[in-house]
């Protein structure tokens, strides 16, 4: 499995799924490999596929897909993860700010620390609007309070408040959710609910749907629009894409998905994984605000995003879905990609158009 030939085709991947585990390696250019498949009696797929780098995406994105990462597991402490994520987020935030100039400040709202991301100028008709960002980072780190907020504030001409909610495992569900609800309730004292939008990526996308379900449960007015950008709504089971893609798509370490409920430090073992707030797939979505869902073809949360989107549609929500070609999880956090700029504009336009309506 790991004896590679000495010559490779850049960007060409040999993709193998074995007993629910996905492997990716650069394919040899001698053409000896071929596609194959075997389906076991229980439906488990044993497949090998040659996946050329698609020409349907930008050259910048093609280079991203051509990067080779080891399949070996690299254990990392929580402190190391947070340190590395904070360093990356600071650098990516600076890169975003060069493309999308904004003013940055920190504050607290309802006792919760927040980032205030403000456009250099706000049109008078948008001064009564505000957006809430719930950042990604697996619920245990901050991988988006800058990169998810800076472009949207600039493009919408609207102030964005990035909630620095409490993180797991020290503060499991519903601590982060409670922080987001507290900020929203405080903003309701100043803004009309239909002038407030809530959005997030990855863990923040999950939180966005959880907040919406919780607000309805509390009988509080719902926001004017939400954005679920690469998320999921069900912690009781795993989707197909989790077995196919690692964080960077086909490349990198990938563990076989566990049977049964998703294992997570986000919530305690005593919490029902089908709780309709924790797993908003099981909530009643009737009356939810217009929502934009965005994911991508090699996103490990492709299944989770699309399954939740369909649930919104079944309950009559104005829910739109955009699936980008071939790219990995939360690719828009890389501000250099043309597809990231396109995704940022889609997000901004949707939120801008639905606030105040």
C-alpha cells in the first residue's frame, strides 16, 4: 500500500477505501494502476480510484490539491493545537485584511468576549444591522474569528461581532451555545431581529443551527438570515463523506469512522446525541430564517451539510445550497484562492440581501 513508484504525476491521486478507511497517495505515472471495486455483503466498499486533479477549478486550487501530506497520524496536544491554530489564524487574518480592509477591536457583550469587525465606512442604511459570526475550530480552538469575519464585514458594509465562545473540552455543550445566545439576546436590545444575521463555518456552522433551534425553543424572535457553511446537524451518526475525506480532502491522515454516535469532546456522554438542539437535524425547522448552505466536493462535512439542508427544505425553509467543485473543508479560510473570494461574495450577498426584509 505504501510502496510508491519513483515517478509521480503531480496532482494525480490514487484513492483507496478499505473497510471504511480512505487512503490517498500520489499515483505512479507508469499507468499500471487501475480502478477496482468490491462491495461486501454489509455494503462496505473496497475501492481504488484514480482521481486526476480537476481542470474545473482555478490553478491556485489545483496546486492546493496537489500537495502531498502523510497518512500517518501525528498526535497533538490540545495546547499544541490551540497554539498552532492561533498562529495560523493571526497570519491568515492579516492576509484577509489586506484584501478586505476593516477595523478590528475587542470587547465583551453580556460578559462574553467578542471581536468587533467594522467596515472602514458603513452606509447609513446599514447602521441598524449587525452580523454575528460563530467561528470554526472543532469547538476546541478558534480557526475563524478573523478569516470568517473580515471578508464579510467588508463586503456587506455591516459590523460583524465574532463571538469568542467558551471552548470544549473544558466547557462542553451547552456552554458555547449559551454564550452565543447571551450575545444575541443582548443585541436584541439594540437591533430588530430581522436586522441580525448569524453565520459560521464548521463548528460555527453547527452552532449557527443549534442557536436557531434554541431560540425557537425559547420562543425568542429568530434572526433575519443564517449561514451554515460546512456543518452538520446530527451527532448520532456519521455521514458518507467522513469515511472518504480527511481535513484536506483525499490527502492526509484519516481514521475509520466509528459505528454509532459520533465521538466528541463537545458534549458529555450523558447528553442524548439526538437532542434537537445539540443535533438540530431533529428540530422543527418550521419558521427558520432564510439560510445559505455552502460546502465542497471533497469536504469531510459534505454529507452533514447537505443532509441538514434537505431537512430545512422539508420544513419549508428558504434554504439555498452551493457546493464548490473538488475543494476541501472550509477552503474559504485560505484568502488567496479565487474560489474563496467567490464564496465570500456569495455569503456576503446572501446575508446582505436578507437582512431587513
